[in-house]
C-alpha cells in the first residue's frame, strides 16, 4: 500500500497538489475571516441580504455558457501534442464566446436585475446591487483565458498567486467600503472593483506572456482569428459539458434557492454561515479534483487499467481523509460558530449539523466529475443529477406542503438526500455505466 501511494502521483503532480492545497487553504482562510467580519458588522438580517445578492447572481448566470470545463480537457491535450493550431482554436473560441454570447446575455441580465429581484424577493435594491457585480463579472470572464492557460501548462504556482490575489481583493475591498459607511452598496461596489482590477492585471500578464511563449497567441491574433472558428466548434462535447456544469451548479444550489423564496433573510444568513463553516474541509477536495481533471485524460491515453485503479484509489483515500477532517468541524460547531461569528448566529449551529452530514461523504465522490469528462460520458452525469434533484424536490414538496414541516427543516431534508444519501448510489452508477464500460 505504501509503495502504491508513493507511485500514485509522480513528483510533479505531488508538487502541484501541494501548491493547489496551500492555495485553496489560503483562500478558505481569507473567505472565512471575511465572512466572520461581515457577519459581525452587518448582523443576521443584512448579512442575509448580502447572501441573497449572490444567490440571485448564481440563479441568473445559469444562462452563462461555461466553455471552461471543455477547455480544461482540450487544452492540456493540445499542449501535450504541441498542436499550436488547436491551441489557437480553443483560445479563439474562448474569446468568441465572451464577445458574441456572454455580452448579450449579461446585458439583458444587468437591465432586468431589479425587476427580477422585485418579483422574487420584493426588493428591487438587491437587483441594483447585483448589477454592479454582474457588469464586473462579465469583464472578469476574460481572465479565464489566462487562468486556463496557466492550469493547462501546469504553471500552478503562478496560477495560485493569481487566484489568491483575486480572493484577497474580493474580500478586502467590500469590507473596506462597508467600514467607510457604504453598507450593502459598498459591499457590491468593492466586490465589483476587485473583479475589474483583476481583469486589467490579467490582460497585462497575458500580453507579456504572449510575447515570450510561442504557443500563446496574442489578443490581437485571437480577435483577427474570430472568423476562422465556428460557433459550433466541438459542439457535442461542449454542449454536454456546459449542460452538466450549469445544471450541476443549479441542482447543487437549488435547496438554498428554494429556501431564499420561502424564508427570511436572517435564516438565509444562518444557512450561509453554517455552510461556510462546515465546507472548510472542502479545500482538500477542490485541489485534488482540479488535478484529476488533467490527470484522468492522461491516464486514459496511457492505460485504461491505470485510470480505473487511480479512480478507485483516489475515491477511497480522499473519502476517508475527508471524513476525518469533517467530523471535528461538526462536533466543534457549537463552540466555534458562536466564538467567531457571535452569539446572534447561534441558530446556525444546528443547521451546520445537517449540512455537515450532507457533505461528509463528498470525498468519495471526488472523481465523479473528472471520470465523466475523461470517458466522454458527461450526459450520464446530467441524467443522474437531474433524477436526484427531481426526487429531492418531491421530498421537499411532501415534507413542506403535505406534512407541514417547517421551511428550513424541509430544505435540510432535501439537502441531506442529494448529498449523503445519494453518494453510494452515485458511486454504483459510475462504476456500472462509466468505469466498467470505458475504453480507448
């Protein structure tokens, strides 16, 4: 076992995992400190309104076409094959999507935001604040062209620096504006300014890099090359990846989205605090999952049996480690949440137990997304996620409308089902329909 562990990752991959892990840990610490500061400054109700802004943004940006998931599979292959033309096609397509698809989508969302939030939450101001962030989010989407190149070329240290700086600014500037007396508007303004600053810096970095690396085309070249790449480029795989990514995010956020429609801002604030707290161990999963997205396609090219072994091994080891990390957080919630966030957030403690239970088996699911993508069977992921979300909604409907269980308890049952209870079934599903049928 020890020898297998040593051989599981080559030296370069070990370094990348450690770098990702360190970067993710730093990001989690920054986010945790920021949430503590914001919660203490704003209080439950205003913190809940702040949460609703980002819940709304996550809801409306489901229309965002996320080609990044496809690019992170295609770009490493193109670079490994030293295929300059394919690299140019992928990067040109990234730019084309942002100019001809994202722009009209975001323009409509920015104009309609106040009307939508007035309809959803009876509060048009949430939409006004969301406008600032949506505008900045569109600009920051161009930074993906830089970040995807860094990840695909395995320049992980530099990528970690860029991501840490982004997270730091997104947390620092909102707090600074709130302390200056701008309250929720200051939070939205600070967040938007952080994204704009990161976008400008990314443009500069990419420009300098394109001058030094023959594989990195300049933005001028990409603009001139727009007509050479059709909007239907790699359509089937791209469409399945987009659908899986967007629906996966939507289904995952659905319990909170439903809760935001039937509960008070204070309850949303408690949920936000509880989830932020119990998800701290997720830092382990995020870094490993990102490496598996690159490693599994490489393993598939080398040896199918190697891919299968690495899938089972990573699932087992990560699952056991994640449980070991999660249990202390769950047990200490009644002490740490009041200590860090204040006594007014004590109701978040009980919520954290439920959310912790729903997430505790997440480590065993670490390879699900990467293996679906490596096997080019993303449609199976879409089917499974849709089915578990549908059953979860039915559980909520029966609980809330028929048995008259409280809104919060009904949503927590929904969350528990799509998390903990579905993981063993999902593992069996992946094993039978993906692992056992995968081929070259």
